[in-house]
């Protein structure tokens, strides 16, 4: 299998633990991943500090791009990144993507992924949703994106917050086409 080039965008929705667990998983899946480019919004960093109590995003050995860096490779379709995962995805970022407002690297990279007909996975997080949010999810879905809500499952009987959050992250990894060992319903 060809190794994948993946963009991870982290935005300022609640659920930094999802981003942390995804980055941890991508480290472990390095045999399937050629490159991981990461971009964080300002609020993503603030929420991570608040919810996880650290700035450990700085410790990952991936390439981090400033949120206004339109010179990042994946700001252009020619860089041929396979997949973009936005985790967690705020309603603000969702709205900018749905309306083609490419005014930062996250919304531009998503615009590129959609126009190149590649895979966009948006782990949206808010509750409840307004009709504006729902319409934006519909628009992104119609444009080829995958809305993968940050809604954990409980049938694997998770015991910790990380195990609960991992139920979402494992689905994201499956959607990205990466092979992993994870809980499978009713499998031996
Ligand atoms: C602690 C905290 C939690 C937040 N949780 C959410 C959330 O779950 N969903 C959401 O859409 N916005 C949430 N926000 C608001 C976003 O951070 C804000 O709308 C921001 O402008 C989004 O911009 P970004 O997508 O560029 O990060 C939260 C903000 C803070 C400070």
C-alpha cells in the first residue's frame, strides 16, 4: 500500500483529546504514513491548554504550519495530499469551508481537498446544532466531504475519558483508510 500524506487540522471546538489521540495514533501508524502536516487555529491551542492542561502539541515530530501560511504545500492541489482530517472541527471552520471562504490555511486546505476530489473528514463538535450548522454539514457532504461527528460509542464498554474518545478516533482512522487494531462489534 502506498504511504499516505495526511493533513491534520485542529480547531477551537471542545475535544482537544480527540486531536491528541489522533496524533498519537498517527505516530504509531508511521509505516502507513509518509507525511503528517498539522495546522492549529489560535483557539485550538487555547482549548488544548484549557482542556488538557499542557502545550504538548509542540512535542509531536510532525511538521506544524502556521495558520496563515499559504506557502504550506497543501495550500495547493499540486502537493497531492490524500486526506485531511479536521479534529475537532468547530462550527466556525465548518461554515467557512461550506462557503468557500479560504481565508486561513485550514479553510484553504479543505477547499483544495474538496476541489481535487480527495478525502475530507470533519469531526464536527457542538451541541445542539442550529439549522445553519446542519445546512453547512449538508453542503460539505454534497461537496464530497465526510461529516464524522464527535459522538462516542459505548458498546465497547470504555472505562476512561481517553477510551471513550478513542471510539471516535478509531472511526476516523478507518475512514482515512489506515489499518489499525481496534474494537470491532461482535468480532472474535
Ligand atoms: C473552551 C472552549 C470550547 C469551545 N467549544 C466549541 C465547540 O465545541 N464547538 C464550536 O463550534 N465552537 C466552540 N468554541 C468556540 C470556537 O473556539 C470559536 O467559535 C472559534 O472562533 C472557532 O474558530 P476556529 O475554528 O478557527 O478555531 C469553544 C471555545 C472555547 C474557548
